[in-house]
C-alpha cells in the first residue's frame, strides 16, 4: 500500500497510462487516414466529351491510363501517347467503356526528335485537340544523358512536354476553347532550381537527396511552363493549369528505387506507407479529370490545383523575372525556332 492506496491500484493506474501512450500513435495514424480519405478531391462534373479529342502522355499505365479510361468513358476520342506498346491499354479501355475511338501513338519524351515526329503526325492527322494532358513523368532514370545532351529526368518531366506543347499549340488554338494540363507534384516546393541547372550538370553523384532536388526542379518547371502557356495563350481561348495529384500508389517509387540502389526500401515504402496512406490511382486521377472537364474552369488559367481545389503555387513561380528566365532557357535547350516560339497574343 502507498499513500493509502492498494498496490494493485497503482499497478492499474500505470498500466492504463501505458496503454493510452501506446494507443496515441495508432490513433494519430487512424486520424491521418481519415483525413486523407475525406479530404481527397472528387470530380463532380458530368460533362459529356463526345466530339472532343484528348491526348494523354504516359497513358499506358498508372495515372495516365486511369485518366484516359475515365475520359474515354465520357465519349472522348482519346490519343494514348506512350513509349511502350499501347495495344493492351487500348484493348482494356475499349472493353470497359465500349468506346472504340481510341488511338495509340509512339512518343518518347527522352528524344526531341521523337517529340517532333509525334507532333508532326498529330498535326497532320487530327482535326482538333481539345485537351492536352502532359502526364508522363519519372522519379529518376539515372545519370546518363540523352542523345540530345539533356538530363533524362529534366527532359522527360519538363523539356519534352514543353516542346510538345509548343508544337501542338496551333492545333489547340484551332480547337479553342481548349485546355492544357500539366501534372506536377508537391515536390515543386522542394527545389534548388536555377537557370544553370534546368539541364542538370553532368557527372553529379547519385543520391536520394540530389535526385529529390532534380525531380522537384522538373516539377517546378511544370508549373512555370503551365503559367507561361496560360499567359501567352489566354486571349484565344486556350487555358493552361497545373496540379498535384497527391501521394498516389504507383510504381514510380519502385522504378526510382532501383536506380538509386534502394529497391528494398522503396518496396517497403510502397507496400506499407502507400498502401495504407497513399491514394488509389482512381483517386489520384480526380484532379486531372476535374481540370479536363469542369465547366466552371472554362476561363480559369494559370492556376495550380490540389484535390480539385485551387492551391497556392510554389514560391519558385512568384518571381516573374525568374520564371521568364527558366522559360527562355527551356526554349534554348529544346531548340525552338523563332517561328515555334510563342508570343503573347
């Protein structure tokens, strides 16, 4: 007995404290999961896309495939642009939607020649382009520079889509009102972007920290590009916006982990963290669909979205002089001619 209380009272008192303390992390995780589920944005638009043409890059898997599937279910003509064979993806979409107006095209964003060839074919064969969704992206694909002398992550995530959007801008103008969508990331807030590392210097050592910065730089460039196209095309009915889809359970983490030599950790992250707290692919595609469909966004341009809601743009976009310098450097790196460069309408 202590202080007049039986010993078992003291025992149960401390046992109760221990149980409560042990439960707090579990409670916190449950609250986090509930917050993630109930804060996830949902596209509520019921717009029909019959007669409209949509182009989705990186559309044979992950977010791109899910986006293409949903848009096809609305009746759109969907162009699947990817470097892998799109036959299987096309067949799945047709089976699920009964929309046979699905086209597959080869596009390798790691090759400027491929981008130019692809754009030339689209301009020659398509009568209209109502929505261009720049979705394709990588976490990292290593350090080896492309045949264009460009860092592969920066080229696939930013420079390739930047060139593609320029080359398809006349078709987008012709189809106005039309929309350009750049799939960015929350990583756009974690960067060290400068004019000198838009094409990241060669021979840098591979590390998780450096790779995170390069990826963040490329995603910040997506937002800068979206804002730039918005400014230059706003007076002719072409809108351009960017978005963060959320932490989505896709294979991008596994692929990046393989290049960084941390595949086991990446697998654990995917199987535990992403499985428990990441969005499903269907949830991750909602903001992309929202920007592609919503009638309320017909005249909204140069904005950034999270969970189907307006969200502050990354600080790297706030300085117009800096953003303009990144745009001009990107024009130089992709080899835009004077005729291909956009002037503000």
